[in-house]
C-alpha cells in the first residue's frame, strides 16, 4: 500500500468501525441458545440465523396477496450460540451432510420443524403452501409469515416426532420441498389432495436438495460461456443487414433515414458529426462508415431504442444531458427526484412494489443510449462521453453490449452508471468503463454475463442487485472508490471467476448463497474479499499485498474456502462475527505465507489459524516462527485443530498447503524464490518473509 493512500485508509477505518457496531446490533437481536436447557423451546423464526431464501424471494412473498408459509426448520446446536433457521427441510438435510458441519456447529440439541397439522394447508397455483389460519398469525406477528414467524410451540413439532410428505406438488421458490406434519392423518389428507409419499425423519435426512449448489455453478461455467457466445453470435449477425439507406445521400439526417428505411435493413452513417437526437422504433441496423458521431444538445437522452433486434454499430455518442439520480440516491439510495428528468418506460414488469424505488432512481435520468422494452439489441464498437449514464437497458433481455467505451463523470456523485441493466439479462463484454458511478449495474437481470471488460476509477466496477445466476469473469478493475465487484441483496448461484482487481477499497464483496468465487487475483486493496455469502465455494484465488486479505462476515460458517494463495497481506484473514470456520476440504486447505511445520509433501502437518495472535503474524514479524514452534503452542494448535469448538470466532486451516496453487502468478510477479519447498518424510516447509 502506498504512503499516499494512508490517510484514506484511516478514514475507512472509521467507516469499518461503524459497520461493526451495526453488525453487533443486528447480532444482539438474535436468539442466544441457553446451553443449560436440555430441550430448548422453539423460538420466533425471525430470531434465528436463517438460510435458504433469497432476499428477493422474501420481499416478493412479503408483497404477495397470498398468506404463504414455507416449511422450515430451526436447530439448536451444541457449539453454535444462535438458533439456525432453514427454509426448506431439504436444505437442512443437505447441510447436515457437509463434511465439516459437525466440526463447525457441533451436534443438534433440538430440531423443530413446521407443523402443518390442523392448519388447513393448501397450495397455490405454483405449489407454495398457504395455511388457513395464516391471517390470524400475521396479525399476531405484525406481517406475513412466509417464514413461520408465529413462534411458540403450537406451530412447531420436534423433527423426530413428525412425519413428512415427499415428492408432492409442494414447492418453495427454490424448487421441490418436503412438508412436515405432527399428525399422520393430516399428512394422509395432504397426500390425497397433492400427491406424494409419507416417510419418517431418517428418510428425510437422505432427501437430495437438488443440484443448484455452488459445485453445480462451478460445473456450469463452460456451458454459461457457450450460452453467452451463442447470444453474441446471434446479435452480431445483425451487423450484416443489407444497406438500403445512406445518410447524406438518401436522407439528410440520421432520424429521417431511420424513418425512411425499410425494417430489417441497414442505415449507413458516413463519417461526420450529426447534431440531433435519434429515436429507433423499428428493427434496423445503424452502422457507421468511418468516424461518425451523434451529438446531442446537452439536454436529455441522445439515442432511444424501442424496437426488437436493433443494432447500433460504430457510432460514437456525446452531448448527453446532465440529469442523474444525484448524490442523495448515490450515497443513501433513497428515492427522490432525479434532476427533473422522467422517462416513461411503460408498465413496470411484474407487480413488485418493493423495488419500484430502485427503478425510479437508477433507470431514470439522461443517458447516451436508452433501450426500453426491446429484446435482442446490439450495441457494438461505440464510444460514449457522458456526465450522466452511458447505456440504460430497461426490460430488454437478450441485449449485447460489446467493444464499447463509456467515459463518465470524474466525480461519481455527479454522474451515473456506465451501463444499467434493469430486468435485462444479456451479455456485456470486451468494453471499457471509466469514471462515473458503477461500471455495470444490474437489477433483476438473472443470468447476465459480464466478461472481459475493464473498469477504471468508478464508484464500483460491477454492482449486482437482486441478480442471480450471473457470470462475472475475466474483468480487470482498478481505482474503484468502494468496491470492484459488489454482490448484494441475497442472490443465488453467481459465478465470479478470473477477475483481476487492484487498488480499491474492497476488491470483491459477495453476498447470497451457493456462489462460486474462483481464480480471481486481488492485490493492493484495502480488503481483498469480503465473504457475506453462505454455502459458497471460494477457491484458487490469489489474495496478495492487501491491507486485509479476506474478511469473513457471514454468521453461518458454511462456505468452502480452500486452495487460495495468501501472500504479503498485512492481515491474511479477519472475522467480523460468527463461530469457527474450518477452511479445509478433503484433507487440503490453503497456501499461507507464514505457515510452518513438518509436511507430507503436500500439506503442512500443523494447523494454521490466521486469526490467532501468533499465527497471524508469522509472515510479518521476525521471531514469530520461533515462538510458534514452542512445544506448548504447537501442542495447543494440534489440540485446537482436532477438537470442535476450540476456536470460536476464528478461522482454522487444519491442512495448510506447503506450496502455492497459482504458479503462473508467482512466476509473473517474480516471487518464485519465496515459495516454500514441500519435503516429504516429515521435513519442514521452508519459509521466507516478504519485505515491505
């Protein structure tokens, strides 16, 4: 970290403290397990640390007219201080099968499941359970009870005392679900109406949870690239429509040429500057012939596209109006007037009022190119200069933006996004975004692919809101004010692979569940990776030269973090809250600069705890390695590595790798002389301290 950046670091420390106070406040509202109670009573589900439902699904259910109550489980663990709540019995069953689950949580002291017996349960058209007394429960709890928040033992039954209906028509937003009943006759009545089979608790524990976990996301990377390639190939063919109209020969202006051209043809725009605003309302290709520029009058949006399969190729755009969401929205994300501009995007897609404010804020304002309710649009080889937004895609799925440069405002508080993808999954690739608010901002654009782009000096490089199934790969980012990649609002199954991020406050902050974060290189940042996600895989990343390497935020220790290289971070790992994390899987962990001990040729046979006072300083302080080899500390490390629960609020790697994983990075950065040597036969791993 350069000396020039130190004042900024101190300012951010104040912010980090404020966030920590907020987290502590949130944790204080959770139910703390009374370990002195032999069989604790069930609690209000809102008091559990819950998993299994995205924030988007939760908000959608809150705003549903139906009184939906999903099946759930609440578990009191012997080593975990909070009650853990699971949406879906099958999600609980899958979690119990994880190899390190008992080491992290201990064994269940008590397990309760939703009891649908005597509650007139029915299913909606999409299979979601609705109970007949939900309205009364909602009144008692002050809201919808999709989580079963009525509390008390009346709605809960001990898991071993219930019977379960599997393979019925019942669903949660995640897919098929198991329905628990405290009375067999009630279960039989449900089967008669909705099908399925009645089984006991032991059989439920073997019920598969589906194949949409983080390992499945890893396995689909190649397929996702193939799908994106097919989308790009289909859109780029729009470049080759026959030329029917030439601006300056057939028509005097770009707009008049658009109006005169037959659908599905090309309007050719020769080299020159065209001072006008353009509206494309039929499927056409606008293609530049040379350096062609469309320049607005610095008031409003310059190019508006409302027709499917429109292509905008090679034309540069400037002269955009200055209307933006403004600093109130930018910093506080509160709804308000966006500089006096208002665009009519037509009817809001869906009827979810909970995100209307976001759309009012971020899909409004002036932009170089606005695409509204138009599918399969191509924007290719375009250069945009704007103090507002670059491109806004609204309800326009299948769009492709490629080979495009957006140069935005130097002060992000006065600018807008490079690209806004609002309900618009598609492909954004091989483009450059300089300055402005966020390089790429997505909202409910499930399955979007953002790959091979460069983001420089933005507020955030890529900002995902309510977006699941995204592919974020091979992007290069630097100089972001707050984050390189920020995944928010509890999404699922996002893949963040092969990105390089440096010189930003937080390189990657990932929330949600079942995501895959791999092969990224995060260097010279205040924080390399913040893990707020659960049930996710973080592997084969290079985390080097950061003030803090990885920060573990998720209360539930359910992530697999292995085969990463931690090098020359001031602190490799910090933990904001939560219990023991075991960052080892199938007998192998991570490479840690500073880890010491005998090896078997692959791993170091001494547990390493990067959050511990001694281990955490082995790579920084002369003499720390000698202290760590002290027999008493060595014995304690082995004991703590073997006994569950000994390392509360810490991270432990019980099988550290004795050689780095990412050899190419070590060679490219000329750090091969610092690699330890794995010696078989009980030898020690050679360690080299990095000089500042």
